[in-house]
C-alpha cells in the first residue's frame, strides 16, 4: 500500500534562489528517500520539479513546487517505504530546511 506525504517549507530566498538550490541539492533529496538510490529522473516544468527515484527496489515519485516564500514537496511512497513514512517525512523536512536556510 502506498502513502503520500506532503511537506511545506517556508523560505526567504525568493523563487529563483530556492529553485537553484533545489536543483543543485536534488541528489541529497533522493538519498533521503531511501539510502542508495538507483535510477533518478527529474524534469522542470516551470517552477515545478517532477521526479522519480528507484530506492530499495521500489519506485518513489513526486514533485517539488517552488513559490516565492515557500516550497511544497509531495512524495508518493510505495510498499515498504510507506511503512516508514513518518521517518522519511522527518528527514526530508529537516534536509529541506537546511537546504533553504538563508545564509
């Protein structure tokens, strides 16, 4: 059984800088989705990054929407990963906040 998780992360970077950081840090995000990730695909459609990652033998998909003052991440976790959704959500929230901190 799959489970969708949604994370909203406020930021003060502006849309362009948040998008740049997300694009540069996407590898770290995919790592948080299940350790050693296999095949990764990503594509931007305006300010929305659609992605899929094969992790632990399962396909994880989702998107990241970048707005001027917040980022919304939605991930669909299949099977085994759905059972640990709260742990995955916490890790993604923490890593996303670090990535989008104003420095």
